[in-house]
């Protein structure tokens, strides 16, 4: 019983913390006037330093680079949606999966997949997926009452 309360408090804390982080990151993308060049520079630097994982390099060169405007927009939109999801507590499971997807892509690009910082972020989002903090305090609580059979709330 006590573990459940502690888990709920930790889940709500991490949900707000990660939500604020993603939301602020998205806002910084929207304020940038050089998003495309920033991403291209990050890709070039990671590849020059040999940090980019081998299997990911063709994707970056053949898909991302020629479509940089689309990918800059997708990154900012993805971070914004994850942030809103976590801050509002609505579809937290989907937001957590989206966050892990973004984190893995960033890690593949800069070779930081097994860095402690990235692993902690991934584990926090896995915890948010499992603990369902949106059902305790958030939009998922309302949606789950309305549609109890739907597993994403």
C-alpha cells in the first residue's frame, strides 16, 4: 500500500519534470531561426568524430539531410507533443513511447546510447509508461473513466 503511494508520487514528479523538459526544449526549437543548420551541423560533427552508430549513418545522409526542413519540424513537433502529453497527464503511455523514440534517435546520432544520462532518461520514461501517473492526476484519469477498456489511458 505504501509502495503504491510512493510510486504514484514519484510518477507524478517525473511526469511533470520530464514534461517541462520536453516542452522547454520544443519551445527552444520554435524560437530558433537556424534549426535546419543546427541539425545539419550536429549530424556533420557527430559523423566526423565517429560518434554516429554505423547502421544509422545512411539514414542520416540519405533521408534526413535532403529533407532537413521536414525533420527539423518533426523534431520540434515531437518534443512539443511529448511535453504536452506529460504535463497534462493525457495519453502518458503514448508520450512516453514518443520520448523514448526521440531519445533513441538522438543517441544513435551522437553515439550516446549507453551514457548514464541517456539511460536514466529512457528508464524514467519506461517507468512513466508502467506506472501510469496520468491516471492518478491528469487527463488519463478522465479518459480512463470514460473508456475503461482502452489501454493507452
